[in-house]
C-alpha cells in the first residue's frame, strides 16, 4: 500500500521540526521506522516523495492478435496436440510459448485444450491408436 505524497511530506516535516522520537512519529502515522528513514533517503536523493508507479511485470506474450491466430489454427487444424499447436503458433506468428501457456490461453478462449495425447477431434491421419498388451 502506497502512502500519498502529502502524507510523506507531513511525516518528514514533523520529523524535521520537532524533537519527537522517530518511533512516536512512525506510530502516529501508522508506518514503520524503516519507512520513515527510507522516505528521508528518497527525499535527499531525488528531491521528490512521489510514490513509484506500480510494477506491471512482464508483458504477456499472448496478446489479442496472437489469441486470434491461435483460434484460427485450432479451427483450421483440428485434432492436434498442444505440442503441434505450440509449433504452429511459433511458425505463423513468431510467438514461442510453452504448452502450459498455450493450454491456459485455450481455456481462456473457451476452447478445450488437449490433455496428454488427447486431441480436440479425431486425428487427421485416420490411423487408429496402437493398443499395447502388457504381460502379466
């Protein structure tokens, strides 16, 4: 939670003009002593007490255009695994994502992601899966 610049100025103003203990000032404003000292250092270093803008993190690889391309891939190439869709997406858009990211995106788009070797529909090759009989 970020404190407004006015609050920061009020804390540091009180700190600079009184002999009140730092712990009492911090308690009065509901902040920690280390926060008060950090604000003091910030003001000395930058001459400003404006809070930093919130960190937005890494931008998503799957933007609206990439999601539209993925939807088109699923429509034109039904019955593929996540690995195939991941490769096709990289080839068509240049966006490389993991299979987990791709599955998350498919769910967000309302499409059922394949699990394991499961497919969206019947395989395009028409070859039935091989059934291995185990020895007991």
